[in-house]
């Protein structure tokens, strides 16, 4: 059977039982545990349900020119380097005196 029947959004992904007469498949009966059996008719796709038009290029996906994550990491690194550059380091004094500071 190569027809599509509309059964409702709440049954997406569910496995249902389909009962039909092979001589007349214009209407099928759908059964699902916990629900009353109901009739489903073939899905009719109207003229307004055609293919979606393509999005304009400015609304489509654009290739990334830089990584926001790497940019934030670079900014954080620069801030850390700036804070460390202002700190006093006694390693130079230790090397110059070669003894107790």
C-alpha cells in the first residue's frame, strides 16, 4: 500500500494496528491501545501545501569565519596575561642576588 493516511500528531512514532479491506482502501480503521478505534482517510495534499520556497541567501546558513569559543578563550588569555604582567615577580631578584632575598 503506497498511500498516506492522516492519524494525528499525538501518534507520531507510535506503532498502530491498521485494519482495512483490500478491495476498498479509501478508508482504514486505526487501533491503538487505550483509544477507541477510529477511521482514517487518505491524506489530501492541497494546493497550499506545496514545497517550501527557498530562503533568501541572507537568511540561509552562513559559513563561520571564526569560532566564538576560540575568540572568548583568546580574550580570556589576553586578560590573564595582562594581570600577570603587572604582578611583582621575585624570581629576577633571586637570580641577581644568588642568595637570600
